[in-house]
């Protein structure tokens, strides 16, 4: 009995103390959860301008057949390599062996990519072996179909050579060559030397599964090389597919990390991304086989284009370069200097004066002004591989000497203890199931506040919890990101991975943006990131969450500016299966400076495993509504398995409306 009375007395004292501290009449038993936000100056902290961004890797045909708008696949006939008989896929012939013979040879005028297509036409427009109506030739279906839209124009460029005159019909048709969407004829009397042909095709119809045809009914031998078809309306004429670019831009990324990932390393170094082979005229780029994700890319989306993409997005570029290590090979530190010089040259390409060796190459490509490169990552996921540390130190010393302002990112994790080498940031990757990722909201709570900061460059829920992109995964990731916000004094940046997937080539699941030749949609994880896009450069407010279900709730509060207006945003993840009644109390602010109404945005669905699809792209998307009871004290309902944010207009800037005294402590 005595022990029971002591226990009851203790509970009473705790409850009284709780209410004294928060000066409230409600208890958790009335509300399920209480979030107290302290808006006083002493409880605020500015978050990094580039806290949340995106990571682009050439995976899932994200660039080749995706963001990069080139419609022709294997435009230079190089992807099959030096094989015999020739491999020219996905090119195919129109006609049969009695009418034409197609092969490849090494007659190209481009030294870096010497293979050209040789087409010997046996039939003719007269005589005993007459070509069929329309002629014979070759066609290219693009990357699982070319999206041709009525009223739009397409720029065709190709190189051609023949010992005789030519009359080549160029057309865009449906997938079987029956419906003609656009057509023109290329006629020339002398193409005995390689000749560049350019023409514009105007589409008279639409078809998302189209192909490009090159045909003739004239006997003779024709060589083709570097056949390119680009929409005329790419973003700013820079080659990016408009709808996919917009989806990334709508995320307002503070940075973009590129070009990988494992794509940078390669299984073998011969197949690593080497930036010098991806600059200059597109016809002269050799391309390479990405042997990690197992497909060919012409590298039209190269070093220059990635920097242009960052600039167009208004995002800070983060270049990841190969440090002499692939998945299966490692350059000895005694031989690493050529790789170090390649990194220095790559920085000069981005930042050098237009009269410098590599800056002049950039200027010749149309960008005399240097790009704003401030971050480089030395390798990808290589920390525990042979020679990483020894090689890293040589890269670090050389870059620091030449570019002391550039921040360098190590592959080694420094979240649990100091690094054994110098770095400005360390790379942190997390792929796990939903409950593990959600529980990692406090990962950086106890990280040292001194030393290199974390760059969470790859995070995602994977496995059965994720499916092809589930609400469950998105909510777990949101909980983790709230932890990143609260620890943004030691976490500099964070990005989801992967960004893109072509639905015809799912090498990795899930992904943020799903697309095919003509359409796209965002997964729940894509939409989740929209809740954090206003956090870049925002002011974090100290918040305390008290809950009966604290294991399933994560919350944060920020003040951000949009269109010269300041807003208070409270984000809450309810990872549990029960509805939660949440009371939000804002302390340290004059109540007259908060609007009495606001908005509520919710990401949820009827089933936590729900996903979006082409058939139902908006099944799990944010729903915005009016919040009628905004202000210092708000009573709100959190749906089960939901991410909710509340936005309230502030009638003054945060520096004017906050106070360090207790004049505006809540009372209810």
C-alpha cells in the first residue's frame, strides 16, 4: 500500500510539473500529443541554404532515354563494340537480305568513335530487282519508342557518305512504319566525303511509340554515322526533356550531386565515367558501356551538361569523380597522379578562366563564364576499399593547394567518431526497411558538433516495405529528414536516391520519378520531398514533442520566406496506425503577429502500401486544405500513416516577431 501511494504521488507531482512548465490545462490524456514550439530568438537556428537537394546517377536510363532528350538510341553505332557480325541494336532493317545488306566498319570520320554503318542496297527503282514502294533501309525505335507530338518540330542531324548520288527518305512513323508523322527527302549529287546533313521534321500527327526511318530505292552503298534526333523545344535549348526537368525543378533542389554513384566507379576502370571523354562536340564523344548498370551511353549528357543542368536548376553542383578505384580494381598510390591531374583539370573546366586550357574548352561549348563549383566528392562508397585513404590524401592535398575554397567530401563515415584524415564533409548512405529508416531520425543527435559535417547523399527505404515506391517508405523517409532538419548544424546536405527510373529498365527500386517516352509521375517519396523544399535556408525553431505514441511521431517547426512573406511551418509524421489529436502551442511570439488561418497539407492514403502508377499517378499525392484555427494554439488531427504540414502566415519577419523574454508564453 505504501509503495502504491508513493507511486500515485509521484505521478501527481509529474503532472503538476508538466502543466506548470507549459502553463496549460490540457494533458496528454486529453490530446494524444502536444507539440510546443519555441519561437524566441535564443531557440532559433539558420539551416544551410543547400540542405535538401537531388542526386542524379545514370541508372535506370535516367539520362540516356530520360532527362537527356535525344530520341535516337545508339546513334553512333558504337554500342555493340568491335564485333563481327555487327551488332547495331536497336537499329533494324526495312526490307530483307535480297534487297540490302547492313554491316558496320571502321570508316567513320570520327577518330574517337570509328564505327559507321554500311548499307549496301541491292534493289533499285528500275531493272529486274525493283525495291518495294517506299524503298528499303534502316529504322531506330529510340529508347522503347520515340514520343512524337503533332505540331512540334524535331532536329535531325546525321553524317552520310556514298560513292554515288543519294536520295534518302527520312521519316517519323508509328512503331510498324505504317502511319507517317513527318517526312522529308535528302538529295545530294556528291557525298563522296563524309557530309553533315541537317533538317527539321514537322510532326503532322502524334504517337508515343514512334520510330525514325532512313530509306532509299536507289542501288548503291551508303554509310551513315552519328544520327541524332532532338526535339526543338528542350529546356532553354540545353537538351533536357521539359517535363522531367520541371519535375526536378519543382523540388527546388539546393544542390545536385552527379554523375553517380556506382556509375562513376564502374565494375572495371575501363568502364568508369571519365569526364574528358564527355566534353566537346557530341559527335566526337566515344561513349562508354556502364558495366554496373549494364547499358551503353553516348555520354551526350556529359561533364558540361551536368554543370549546365545545375545552373538551370539554380542548384549547387557537387561533382563526384573517380579516384582510381572501381568495384574490382584499385590504382596503387604510386600511380595515382594521372587521376589527380584529371580531377584538377575537371575543376579547371568548370571554374577556369576562358583563356585557361580547360576553361577554353568550356567556353568553346558556349559557356565562357565559369560554373559555380564549390564541392567535390572524392570517390563513391570506397572508404573500405584498398588504397582509398592513401589515394584520397593525394587528391585532397592537390585540390586544397590549387583550390583552397573547394569543400571536399570523404567516403568515410564520421557520424560515430572522428575521421583519420582531413575532410570538409563525409558521405553518409542509408538504404534499409521502413522502421529502421524512421528510427534513424535521431542518428545525428549525438554526433560531435566539431569537425566535418555529414552529407547524406543517398537515403531511401528499400526492400519489401518500399515496393515500387510506397507511402510507407515515404513516411519513414520523412521521419528521417525531420531528424536531419533538427541536426542541420552537423548535417550539411541530404538527397534521395535514385532520382529517375525509365519504367522499361528498372535496375533499382524504388525511385523518385517514374517515366516512359511520353509521361511521368512522382512516387510518394517524390511528393514527400516537396514538404522539405522550403527548408533550404529557413530558420529552425526548437520544438518539443510529448506523446503517448512518441515512437511513431516526429515533428519539426521552421520559419521560411516565400514571395517576401514569412510563414511558420510545422511538419509532423504519424508513422503509426492510429489517429492522433495534436495540440500545437507556439511560445515566444506575440499572438497578434500570427495569422488566425492557414493551410494544411497532408500526404496519406487508405493503405500504407499504396503506390502511384501511370494508371493512377495521383493516388498518393499531397492534399491541401484550409486550416481555420491557426495561431498560437492549434488543435489538429493527424491521420494514421500520414505526413502533415501546417503553414501559418507571419505578419512580420522572424527577427522582429520573436522575443527572448517570457512575455508571450502560452496560457490556456
